């Protein structure tokens, strides 16, 4: 009879997605400037927004336990007043 346990790879997946997206964004920026394409450079801005969202999600996932603890402390303070 085996035991079950779960591995949460969400943070690692977000990290990989963030780094790949950011790397592609940087390469695309150099390519857009090299060929002088406004369309490619505007896509870089879009991709940068995606990278920022992924980076934010990775940061929040990485610090989830700290944020939950802070939230519980704030709830305690809120209940006192």
C-alpha cells in the first residue's frame, strides 16, 4: 500500500514561462530594431506586458505563505476594531 503526496510545480512552471517569455521579448526587440519594424517593436511591448504578468504571478506564488500570514494578521487586527 503506497502513500500519496502532491508536488506543486506551479512556481517552477511560472519561473520557466517568465524567463522564456522575457528572453524571447529581448530577442524580438533586437530583431525589431535591426529590421526597423514598428509592428515587431509594438509586439515587444505586448510581450513585455505578458512577461510582467508572469513575473508578478511567480513572485506572488513564491511568497504566498508570507502573504497569507500577513493577511491573517491583518484580519486579526481588523476584528479588534
